[in-house]
C-alpha cells in the first residue's frame, strides 16, 4: 500500500502543469516540403481596447490607433530579422483593424454624429489601407 501511494504521489507530483499566461500568444504553424514555415492560426488578439465609456466611433478610432503600435513593432522586428515575430505583430494589427471596421459599420447606423465623424476623418478608407499594408507585409515575410 505504501509503495502504491508513493508511486501515485510521484506521478501526480511530476505531471506537467499548465498555467494560462494572459500575456502569452498561442500560434499554430505548418511547414510543407521545401516551403517556409507558415503561421496558420494566432490566439485571439488581446488585450483589446477598453471601450466602456466611448461611443462606437470613438471605440473604432481607438482600435485603429492601437493597431499602429503593432505595425511599428512589426517594422522594428523586421529590422532585427525576427520575421516570424514580425508576422505575428502584423496579424495582431489586422485583428484590431477588423474590429475597428466592424465597430465603424455599427457606428454609421447607430448615431448620426458618429457617422459625420467617420466621414470627416475618412476612417473607413484608412482602415482598408492599413489592412492592405499589413497583408502586404505578411506576404513579404512569408518568404523570409
């Protein structure tokens, strides 16, 4: 009986433990013959912008602005030749830009003042242009 309990304690004590780190990113990669490693999935983009006291248009603008941080970090990582990390940063920027685009569409229908802000800033086109930039960077990094 003592041996059995000792073995059970040893197995349980040596088992791997998983601690969810809020600052970690999970990604799935794949690699085929004679091709570069490709990121196929990135964990949900976090942390998102806090929009508790903002209108939909303001929240959309905040997401658009937060994507700049990821684009700048991606550019910085390219200069350091950390291509896979740079690609993840651009994917995170696209995630925020897509959220900004969704909020923008909701804001157009929700409030006329928000609609005027959106039109005045040309935010819809800016979001589309930045998504294109990130897509081009990801395509460029695919072969690095």
